[in-house]
C-alpha cells in the first residue's frame, strides 16, 4: 500500500490507465471521480468514468486496485476548500506506479 495526502482536484494515476481525483472532502468522507480503464478482475480493460463516495475507514475496489480512506482534514469554515486534504491508501499490483498527474482529457 502507498499512502498519499491529496487535495481536491489533484489527479492521481495508478499505472498508465486508471486515474482518480477527489472532488469533495468533509469530516466523514470523500467523493472520488474515477476515469480510464479498470485494472484486473473480470472487467479488466473495461472503461470507467464514474464517481463514488468513500467514508473514513472504508474503501472502493476497482478491479485489482483499492482506494482506502484513512482520514480527512477539511478546510476551516469560510476558507478555501482547496486547503482540505485527505489521506488515502492505494493498494495495487506492485508493478504499477502511483503518481500525481495532470487532469485527463
């Protein structure tokens, strides 16, 4: 597992085909947008373009990739929402790199 501290609208790639970004952060959880292709499992290579919600201590499975929410640090009231962060753990096959990237087109 690799852990990352992510801000809203910061895109993260898992391998070359799957990307995700957090769109909203609150004390109880996050909303994540997934784009690209599913890695592994029965839908391997299939397209994905969806949003899901993950609560603190919960996870979302996308093929062989799992995104787990460890904690959130929402911005203080009346401040810039981009000051919010979430700590996520990404589980994936070891040969796949996890890195921050530009927004997919």
